[in-house]
């Protein structure tokens, strides 16, 4: 695994390509407390960010390798925590969850955040979901400075892909793909009454996609009672009567984070013709609804089967930008690793200068002008070796930087980057 001064990146990834919809649903349902559990139950896990979307479940872990005595045992503990949280057998998890380590994690997250690994390549929602997963980790207290830098740079990479390639102008999303598939059943969207169940960020995206289709009648229902506020903000009609609203709607779209189904056979009636689109994970609609006469159910499992092939949607430019961004992240992290050595070198040089200045003061040969000249000269002399050390680190030769400095001044405290303070230039807004 690639590492940065004692810490290692690990990602557990289950997605539409590797796992069944049922596995993804169960992982998502149990994912609320898995981040804190990873950190609480394993002393070698310093931090965790969990990304759970409609077609993806991933846990990004900041691992202190100095506390890992047996990698196989550590991997078993991590997988065991995930199995306990989700209720999925470990053997099934092994076949559904891919473990990614070190440098590969950076490229993977940057590609995920840019939409290059989504069901609909280049989808709009994923970047926001990545940002919100970091926000959630901050709230839970599981976001370390290492994960902060990683996820903030992932957001930067995503913005670069969206603004600098054609992939950013297509308005791709699972919502839009679902509406595209639904259009074969809808003769006139402008005359269709839509009931939206949910008031989160995904619901707002759904409203925008519906209006682009020409939908004018949108009623919103919230299981948590937030419909009125959401409706007022977006100019919709709020309802508290789910049964009546279901009866009046021609299309029902669900996108809540409720752990149990909101739409069940009990709230629907035989012979009522309508299309139900379930964008929730876990499912918002009981699968048994599909057996009711007149009801057609379009869920995420069906939607992803109709997703366009990547070759038809992604661009090579987007992949190149992600590769470049990941390489720059690795270089910056390597440069951070060399920081203690460069600081020690410069510190020792200025200690010697300070001692010489004190002697000059005792001899009576000191002046402000001479001290300023000496400090300027030393700064000039140190500039080139400092820059060469940083460049060597960026090129992957950090150990030679420490070796060279230790040859000159003695042992350097090779401390963890976490204790070096935050590089404010890295703290970009997510």
C-alpha cells in the first residue's frame, strides 16, 4: 500500500458493478454508524468517511500503519465491522466489496467524485454526495486532516472535470435517466400530475429535472413533516395526506432516506394506473407494489440496467484530468512528508546564524544592517537546496531528502504529518 508518513488510505467499495442491489441496500441501511464503529473498535483506524449513494457504498479509512501488527487480521476486523453493521455474511461481503489500498484510493475517489464511475457516467449528483459525506464525517467526529485533504482535493478535481470537459455540459443524472425511461409511458409531461416523496438534496434535483420536462403540477409529501418548507422554497404544493395524493397523481417519484418503505400495497388501490419511480436506497417502495394491477414500478435496479455504456458518454479528457489531479495530490503529499527534514535543515542553519550574531554583539561588531544582510544571505543560500528537496520529494524520493539532511545535521524527528499543523493552502472549500 502507498503511505504518507505512517498513514495509509484504505477504501472498501461496493457499487453497481460489483454488488447486487440487495447488498447495496443493506449496506446503505446499516451505514449510519459504521464510520464511528470503524474508529471506535479499531485503534489503527484514525478516521472514516462513508459515501452511500443510490448505486454505491464506500468507506474511506485513514489507517495508522504503525499500529497495524498483522495486516490480514486488520482486514478481517474491518470487514467484520462492516458485516456486523449491515447484517451481511462476511463471505458475501468478500465477493461484493472491493478493497482498495494506498495510492489507488486517491485516483478512485477522484474518478468517483467526477462521475466517471457512476451508472450514468458524468452524473451531476455525485460530487455533492461526496461533499456531504465529508460533512457527515465532520459531524460524527471521524474526519481526520488526511481525509479532509483527500476529499477536498476530490471536489477540486470534480470541478475541473465539469468545467474543462464536455462531460460537464450534459446534465447527466440517474434522475434524468429515470425520466427518460418514463417518457415512453407519459404522453404529455405538462399535463401530468407528479407526487414527489422526499425533501432532500436529491428531491431538489428531481424537481429541476421534472421542470425541464415541462411538468407543472408537482405535489410534495415528506414522511418527516418537512413538505411545507420545501414546497415554499421551490414553489410546489405540499400535502400531508399521502393516500389522497397517491390517488391523484399520475407519476409518483420517491427519494427519501427512510430505512423502511413509504409506499406500500396498503396505500394503493387496484386499477389505479400510475407510474411509480423509486429512487431511494434503501427502497422507498415495497417491491410488492409492482404486482398491483395498473401500477408500473421503475426502481434503481431497473434503471441501472438501462444506463448508457461508458464509451458513449465519458471522454478521454476527463480521465486524463483525473489522473493528473491524483498525481498532483500524491506529489503534494510527498512534499509534505519532506517538510520536517526541510524545516530541520533551515532551523539548524538559522540557529548557527543566531549564535554568530550573539558573538558579534559581544565583540561590538554587530549592527542592524549587518544582521539583516546575513539573514538575507542565508535565506538565499537555503532557497535552492530547499526547493531541490521539495522537488525530490514530489518525484518520490523522500527518503533521500531525509538521508541528505541527516548527513548534514544529524537525525531528524520524522514525526507524523498530523502534528505538523494544517497547510492552509490545502484547506480549499469543499
